[in-house]
């Protein structure tokens, strides 16, 4: 059985309006949501030109020799950070003035494979057996206006206002994640150590109990079951928002003993605070498990992305290190949401405290080829801080909860070195609370 692609009409208009401007081709990304038999394509965005590649002669025959795979995959990686739960990069498109021969298919397959690998590399979650692993390659000929898809057979259907009635899911996650930096992993970067710690936390998120509007529902139930009917007898799904709360528990039960993990460490990192999470799912008979999965992935993505962005900022702006045992405070990026016109779906980005709204607007234009209005920016959280110390008790915080933090956080740019003080940390997992989600690891 072939794949069906339900495509927002504006996506078709966007592809038709792209001007090759004497280029042999233009490539980009398709963004949307997968289900078992259908893919929903709600956005397309061209990969921005790379410097000297802005201009180039138009070849008599379309050639992909100059397709910069590394540049395209980096674009996909950046765009994936701007997608809330439920949305992902579905594949790639390429626009040429002439029809393409079969010799180009291998090049495009390599590209879509590289894009998928780049997007998945930093994730804390894995695809399930029910997830659709196939990614689409779409070729659009600007001369004939014909579309060809890599999925065969493929049914490409346009729909106006495709995501206008999608369901919005919201959740506030309270975290206090302790990541010990063991002496055995001293050669690892801070980023890699932190990711390893987040992977342990991710298992608790995956195994949590999710309350939807205060209720625990069977995962195979219809998400809209029990919703109020309108005067016309239809379910009032449009613009409906669901509140999701998460209960986590110890990875302990009657079959497992409660044991402490003793580890020799050279330091530790703490991530604290409240994280605003959002996810969106289609309104075509969605299941409870669809909503829970979309929210889980947004929780994991946004925490991992914030850490990655912070580490990138530290490396890009390196300054001399502070003395041992001194703590350094950094502003962690906070989330900014932007609506898609005519849709319930909002895209997101991350903003440091010293970045202006104009910079966020320019980033949206560069990455998603969309001009946004500054007044539409919705800052989901107050300015948060991170504390990184070169002592035993390194901490990173998502909000102002530490009495030792300065009134004005210092935007430092040092590459962290942990003082080689050997200590023993006994890490005990403690039950999480229900108001959102809270994790606590206590050290002796």
C-alpha cells in the first residue's frame, strides 16, 4: 500500500513561487507529522544559500554536483530545534528547471539519509516500531510544475487550512537533574558527560505516567473521547488545548531492590528549573498514545537542545578560565514561540538574554524562510540562569533558585575544566512529584 501525503495548500504555493535565479537547483526541507498511513506536510523551507554559492550559472541540464550535503544537514539540525513536539523533518525537496534523470536519485537518497542522521544524532529518544522510518524525497520541476515523490505509489493531496484544527498539548516540567562527572569519563567533554546524564533522566520521562486534563487514559483510547459536542453535533476539537501532567516514579518495584549507586567523581552538573513544553497532533481520530508520545519527545528535545546551545555558546566565546572552586553563571536560552498564520501550531526558537527580538526574527527568516512579526513572539519563560563551577559542586540552573547566584548573571564564555578533587557521590533516585514533573538527586 502506498503512502498518502496530506499537504497544506500554502506548501504547494511556496514551492511554485521559488525562483531559481540562474541556479541549477534549490533544495530544502519538508516539515510535518507522520501517522501510520498518512504524512501531514504543513511547512516547506528552502535551505539558505551558502556565501559564495549565492550566484551560479544555470546549467543546460540540472546537475547536483554542487549540492552541499554538510550545509543541508546543518540546516536540518538547526530547523529540528525549532519544531515543537509532534513535528519533525519529513524529508527533502529539490526544485530544478528541467526534469531529472534517474542518475540523481542516488545523490538525493544520500542527502535524505544524511539529513535524518543529523537530526537524530542529538536525540534522547528512539523511534518505536510504529514510527514511520521512511523519509520522502520530492522533486518539483519549475518548468512543467510536476511533482515526483520517492514514495511509490504516493498520493499527494492538498488541503486548505490543514493544521487549523490541530490539537495543542501543553505541559510545565520542573527538573532538578544531577549529573555526576565520573573520573573514568574525565576525557569526555562536558557536553558528552551531560548528555550521558540526561540519557538516564530520559528513561524516567519515558516511563512516566501521563495525566491528560487530570485523567489517566488508556493509550489506545480516542484522545477526543468524551469531549463536548457542538450544537451541530461535532466534536469541538478546533483550537482545543490539552493540559498534560507527568507522574514519574522510582525505577523500583517489587522485582527490584533499592540500591544506591556509588561513584567516584571529579565534579557534577545540576540542571534545575521549570521548562515549558508544547506539542501538536492532527485532529483526525488521534489516540491518547499519540499525544503522550509527542509530549515526551518535546520534553526530551527542549532540555537537550538548551544544553547543546549553551555549550555551543561557551565554545564560540572562550575566555580565560576562573580560579578553582569559583562558580560561573551563564544565561541559559529560554524558549520563544511564534504562531503559523492560519494554524493552531506554533514554531519555537531559543533566545539568550542579550539577544534582541530582531535577531530572533532574522533567525526565523534564515532558517525557515518566514518573516515573522516581533509582536507575535511569545516568550514562554522568564530569563533563567545557569551556574557552572570548577569545583566539586558544579551546578547549572534553569531559574534563580540558588542563593549564591549574583543579582546580575555573568555571561561568561569559558570552556569548563573540573577541578580534580576526588569525592564519592552516592546518588539516590527520589520519587518525583505530580505538579508537572520534578527530579531530585541527593549527594552525600
